[in-house]
């Protein structure tokens, strides 16, 4: 069954409001939250507060890119891109039981290698045109379908997913559906999540 995977954003979830926003996301029932910040100095106090919230709601708190930041706040889940640390190094720093996601863009072969290296899940995207990452390579629905058939670990779809196109992802039975803008923009977070869930999760 597909699950919504919520991500933060430096503009849409500033330090002043992110804790309340994450609390609303988790109260809705979302079980995956990624702390994604591109700031040179990330707010450790805020991240620890969100980590504590995720533990309270029994949700995964995943740090994007930065294994040393994850270690500094006691997080044991990270998401790695092509220019980040490799899986073995991440486990060396964070522990052998670390939950690790890997970006595979539009490349099934990258995903196969990540699976062989011990990734917990792999992410493909951008599925649709994305405001958050406008220059990201696009991945076809056909590639997602192929990856789902080949891989044994969970697959995450990301990029431009909103209430008007999410059913195309549900129809492929993708495990994790990562959403940024569509969670926070226009309505309340709860209303947005209801629109995204379409009574399917």
C-alpha cells in the first residue's frame, strides 16, 4: 500500500513554523518525514524537536544528505543523492542499522546497485515538473513500473506530485510518494493531505 512521504523545505517550512507543521502532518498519519535543508548551518534544536515528534508518532525522521548532521542530533535515517556519502560510509558513521534512502533519478541500474549495497529504499524523480527542483531529470511512469517489477526494496516517487496527478502513482502501487509543495500550499496541511490521500491510504 502506498504511503505519503512528507519533506520539509527552507521556504515552505521555515524554522518559526516547521514544528507545528510537522505535528499536523504526523497527526494526519504520515509515517515518513524528511528534514531537507540546504542551509549552511542547520538548526539543530529544531531538528531535535522534530525528531522527538516523529518518535512520539512512531514515524521515520530522515535527514537529507548530511550524515554528520544526522549523527549530531541522534537521527538514524538519511537520504543520499549522487554527490553525497555512499551507503557503506553512512553506516560506518551512523551504525549498521541505519535506514538509508538513495536517489536514483531516472536510472534503474543505479537502483539495482543501491539495493545490492544495502539501501533501505530507492527514490526516482522528478516524475512531473517540479517547482522545488525545476532542473531535475524526469523519470517516466514506465520506468517506475519497471523498477517496481525488478526491485525487492521499497520504491519512492518524487517530483511535482500533487492532488491532480497522484492517482497515476497510486495506480503503479509505488510504496512511498514523496510530496513537498502540495502539502503546504493553498489550504491547511490537513486539507491538502486529505486531497492527496484520495481515501487510498
